RNA sequence: GUGCCUGUAGCUCAAUGGCAGAGUGCUUCACUGUGGAUGAAGAUGUUGAGGGUUCGACCCCCUCCAGGCACCCCA
C-alpha cells in the first residue's frame, strides 16, 4: 500500500461511478445552456501569466495560480479561471464575431490553495457568458440560465436561491450612509465578509475605517433592507424580466452580495443553499469593460461560473446526485460451458449488430459467479444459453433486477432485450 | 501562507502503557443449470514514515508525510 504513488494534493480520481456523475452533471449544464441558445467553446489550459496580470483578483494570480517555467524557461500558467481567456478570444476576432455572443464552456481549472470542503486544487467549471450587451435583459437572461439549471437538476427554490445585488446601487448606498469615497472599496470587502467575522469584530473593523457609530448603524440598517433594490432602476427592471422569464421563484434580492472579483461593475449574483451550509454554488455578474483589458475595444457583458465541487456536495446532500453506473444498458451474455463458447460469442456478436451493448464472459466460470459478476457491475439484463435452450433455438433472458427470466427465441432476443433495458 | 483536529485490515471504527480486535466487505464451500438471503470455513496489518522515552508504545514526546476543518481567497 505504501508503495502506491500518491495522487497530487487536491486532485481527484474519477472512478467509473464518479465519472458517470460528472457526465450527468455536464449533460445538465449543456441542457441549460442550449435551452437559451448558448454555444460551446473552450480555450487552452495553459496560458501566459501576462493574460492575468491586467485583471482578476490580485491574489488569485499571485498567490493561487500554478505557474512554472516551460523547458525554454518561459513562465506558464495553468488557467485559474476562464474569463481572461474568453476576453482574449473575443478581442482577437472582435471584428468578425456576431454580437451579442452567447457562449458556454466546461473544463478543468487549477488553483494552488489548501483543499477543504468544496475546494480542490483541480476542479471543473461551467462558464456561461453573454457578451456585447449592456442591457439588463442580458443580466436577467444569465440569471435565468442558472435558475434553469437548478430546476433541471431538481433543486427546489426553498433549498437554493440566486441572490442578486447591484454594485452601483451599493456604491450609492455607501455614499448616503456616509462612507467616505476612499473607504468604499474596503467597506464593500467587509460586507463580503460579514458572516465570516464575529459581529463585534466586524463592527470594530468598520469603525476602524473612520466611520462614526451612527454611520455604522446606517450601514447595518441598509444591509438588513430587503427592499433596497427598489432604489435601483436597474434592479427594478431586472426583477421584472426575471418574472417574465418564469424563474422568479429562484431569485431573491440580498444587499450583502458583493462578489470578490474586481471586474464586476453592475449586477452581481451568486447561488447559495438557504441553510447556509455550503459555499457559494455559483457566482457571476455584469462587467462593463472586460475586453478592453486585453487590448480590444471596450465591450460589456455578463457571465457566471459554477464549480463542480460545491454543486456536487449540494446535490448529494439533497439526494439528487445520480449515482447509478451507466452500465444499465449493457447486456451480459453468459458462457454456459466451453462447448457453448462459440455459440455464445456468435450470439453476442449478433446482438451488437442489432445496436446493443454486450459484454461476454472471458473465462469459463460457474454460472453463479458469472451472474454475480454481472449483478455487481450493475448490468440489467443477462442471457443464459445452455444445451437445452440452444437445441430449441432459444435462450433465457434474465432481468437481473427482478430476477425473472423468460425463454425467448433467438430471433426475438434483441427486441426483448431492448424492451428490458429501456 | 496561518490555526486546530485526525492517521489502526479494502471500508467504518475499537483497543489509553501490557498477546492488535469487531462489524462490514472479500475468497471458498453448502449450491456439479442461476447473482442481493442464510450458515460454515478462510485470508488480510511494517498501527502513515522516521527517531526518542520506557522492562514494554497504536497509546507519551519530537520531526516529516498525508488527510480533514476553519481563516485567507474563491467556483
């Protein structure tokens, strides 16, 4: 055991069971994306460090990106996020692309941080972006894509909500609460950490920014104000459109949503479980000028990203993660004995020609062992053909779930099996 | 990068300084033409690694490694 080489810290092995879940999850992401006409794209996993230098959170690149020299000595970065790559891809073809773009992607990302619940060093992320529209309709549409995904994986609105806010609204609110202009950034960061810090420590930090007690109180008051959104024409319109799109049951206003990344300029949102047991499931927002940072002409957009780790934990907690192996469509053809080997393999071949997925026994074993093998792999149907059946031109079709079996003529076999595994 | 906790059979865990165990899983058999049950038998450990204390260490101490949780940051 000690001699098995360990996997790299923070990485995960996907055994067939986990791989089946991953594929299932990707399928739901694809369904939600394509329901709104988004098309898939991808960029390289290796990028130059300069791509991230202009933007992203400072720490994300400096502290958390995997950076290593290639054989020529140039620094290479394993992408920690997709948005800069997207910005570059759009900037490169800005004059030929048809806007607004509706693009989605799914792929691996790497961040060098201590693994913990919901956080690994290698993870997968679903990215959805709508670029080239500054309309609140675009923001609402992205929220609707996220909500549609939640609906497609059967997550209930009472369990997970998309919490929405607007950075410009918060900026104004900070002003009217008396937060000095040069302290707003720090104030917003503190709001972001509100539930991480003990209440008294939080108060102290706010006062440390130079706010008075009454200003602290007015900040706290506005963070409790569930109706603050009504002061923002952007959000008033957003919630109206969200309602028209039929996903309002998944969407709530929350003045405490700020989001970390520096490039968000307007609407911001994230999905949280309502019990507050898990980290943010997805996060996103409106960016006013993403493309400009990598050398293109300024273009607004809106996008969100969802990691595979937290959503999997949430789905598991609610018993919604598909845990069935994708073997249920497979037919197992037993080999009764050595004399029957040729006939059994021929039968399997014939069934494959009919479009079925067929596994055969590789060595002669007792029938009991063969059936146990098929059962443990999750196969649903098995064929038993011994000398008795063979002489009549028939075979036993066994349903491994119900343990029932039926004698069927070889010609009707494929049809019977398809019916059983469907 | 900081702090706390945990490493014992494939898995879940017990043994608190005195002979390393249980449940489950696994293998075989009862069952020479039928798998989830039942019964019987069997196999499996450098107690994460290295060092120290002790007559004696899974247990106490040190170092390292790995994992978990929280902070930081964020999907």
